[in-house]
C-alpha cells in the first residue's frame, strides 16, 4: 500500500529492496486476512530500512512501541547480534499472538520480549539505555511517548517515529484527533533544541531523532 509516493514507484522500490526472508510474505498475508487495519504493518521497504539502521548503528538494545503482528520487530531482530535484545510494547493480545508465532519461527524469537499493556506504563518500568526506539503506536500519545523515551536513549541512539506524514493529511488545515496529534508531535520535535531530526518520505513518513 502506497502512502506518499506514487503507487507504481512504491512497488518498483519494493521490488528492488532485498526481501529479508520469505516468512515476511506469509506474515503479511495473515495480517491482511486476520486484522482490521493491515496498513499498520510495515512493509518490505520500511522493514528493510529499519534492519539497515540496526546494522549501520550497531544497535544492541531496542525499544519498540507498537508491536502489531511483528513485521518491524522481526526485521530489526534479524539485524541484531545474537546477544541483542528488543522490548516491544502493545495492547492487542490477538495481534501479538500472531507476532509471537512468527518471531519464534524466524529464529530470532529469543531476542524479542513482548510487553502487553499500555506503553507508558511499561516504559516507566524500563531502564536504559536503548540504542534505537521505534515509535509506531497510537498517535494521540506520540508526544508523551517521545518525552518518556528520550531520557532512556543512548548517547548516540536514535528515536524513529513512524507515520509522521499521515498519508499527507499533515498539510491539510483541519483533521481528526490523530491527524492533529501528529501535527503537534512534528512541531514539538522541530522546536526541541535538545535534539536534531530529519523527516523522511519513506512509506508514510519517518522522523529520525538524535540528541545533540
């Protein structure tokens, strides 16, 4: 599913991006079949991009907010060293049950711990540092998630916020609660003098944030 880029261009880019494992095709098919919002799943391009970031940064500890059916978790875990670990948070037991099956089948399941419950409550129990934090959960809480995870971020770590272009609705004058929350989050990051950031037009928009 294309979000910002022309659909044919998006498909071309996907075709020219390495598929990490055929398991992802089956995971994507089951996600489309069994969930009501399969567009929440990251696809080949974004999954590959996340895995590349793990390799490029040498990340060892990762925090993910928004497990869904596990595509992003498994993508990142595939690029971790054997002693690397991911903590991933979600509130949906049905989606995470699918995720757990594919995580274990992938051979990377022992690197991934699922925390079921409100992410802000989970974050309060965690100790840093985390090398990567991937925020891909409910949009009205994005700013709260950002503020909660920033103190846990490693010195050279990166926060990755997904869906920051929100299918282009961020440039429209009015919007629903999620749209307005994304707009507010984007402005919050832009004006935060503690960090540097870059917004990318990958899939539905991703912002990468690092401490100054």
